[in-house]
C-alpha cells in the first residue's frame, strides 16, 4: 500500500431488531451474490433465537405505536419517504446490482418505493374514516365500528423485488399501528438492510419493524409457530422449502429442487397444512382443560354426548351442531 492511500471501509450487514443492529446470536453468515453470480457481501444467517428476539421486540413496540395518533404515524411514514429520497442513488445502485435490472428500471423501482411511502403516509389518518362506520341501532345509544391494529404481523418479503416488493408489504402493515417481523429476500437482502438504516433515522420507534436475513425455510416455521404472532403475510414464501425443512436448519447448495429436496410444484393446501408442525402442538396446548369428574360441567357434558372441553348449546341434544327440542341455556340463544 502506497503512501497517502487508504483502505476502503467494508460495510457489515447485520440484523435489525428493536431499533438496533445486532449480529445473529448463532454467529453464522452466508454469501450474497449479485445478479451475475459474483460474491457481493456476507449477510447474517438468522436463527430461531433471533426470531424470538424480534417477536419480543415487536410486541413491546405495539402499545406505543398503536397508541400514537394517526397524524403522528403519517408524519413518520412521510419522513421515511424523505430519507429514502435522500439516499436515492445508493438504492438505485443496489437494486440494479441485486436484481440485474437496468439503471432505468432500478430508478423506476426506487421512485415507486418512495411514492408508495408517501401514499400510505396519507392513508394514516383516513383509515378510520373509510373502514369505520356509525351503525344504526334501535335504542337510545350509539354503535360505532372502529378499526383496530392486529398486533404483531410476520411478513415474508417477496424474493424477486428486493425494495419495491418489500415496501409494498411493509407500509400497509405499520400504517395502521401494527408492529412486524420481516424475513428479507434470501438472495437479495442488501436493499432491505439498507432500508432499515433509513427506518432507524426516521423517528420510527424501535421494534415497530424488525428485519431478519437468512434462509426463509429456517425462519418461517418458528415465526408461524410463535404464540405472540397475530397474523402472517406469506407473499414471498416458497412453500416447497418450508414443507421440506419445517424450521429445521437443513439446507445445501444446488438449484431450487435440490436445495429444498422436493419438487417446486407442491400442492398449496398440503404445503400450508404442513407449514409448521409446531402450530398443531400449540393448538393442543391452548385447549381448555378437561372438567373434573363430578362437577356440574362434566355431568352436563356427558348428558349431551359432547366432550367436556366443548360446552353444549342445548340440553338434551346429542350434538351441539344438531340441536333438538329442549331447554335453552341463557348463555346461548336458539338458532334462527
């Protein structure tokens, strides 16, 4: 190295959890290549522990973000658009290199991403007006329908569109007061990581958006089975990979079919049914406890021929789905 020359500062691409940029707890990484197959960078390969940390951070951020005024949320989303516009050239270069697009196509994608943030910023204080209503009632009182945030939403970013596709799935989730855990594109994660740097400097509270990079087949299973996740957006999910791996860390090199160990043409219903075996286990754990013998509830259940975990709709009926004549309980009105 000659005198006066300096070394380039290589960027370290990390996760984004709780408003911070930690490395994965497993210490693993994987190689990210550009559209021509040349090595580009090393990204963190998140693990199940990172999924749990991200969901926990998102849950902590829900009360503050959903409790903020709609006007404040709109201001923050508009600030995201401003910061994204300020780093426009950087995003154009990354999108073009990641997706193999021309500079004109990459410029169009970045401009649309900025415009989409502005679009949803304007929707922040209009959601209640459009989706809410005042319902007519026959009584001396009022009845209103008001939309409420869902809570923690898991998002699988589209694999093909590294920036615009991610913004299209992310913005509508957080504009209404939800927090989210995003699984970035497996092969094109760098624009998503750069987007988190924009979010971190846009007054967005920490934990509202949490980004994980790595193999979707390893992360979607634990994310879907987590008890604290209220909704899932599986727009970028490769069903074949999730069915084979089921959350296990078993991946190898090769094309898509060899990579996941099964054909890509997988039946969607079958794949969703086997998406996460832990979900069935979670459902079994959430069932109501059995009634003890001798209790009124147990005697009433045996008389109606239904299980103790399901309260009968009508006395004297063999099945709650087919009620016959009998005395109706006060807690359940008769069917019409």
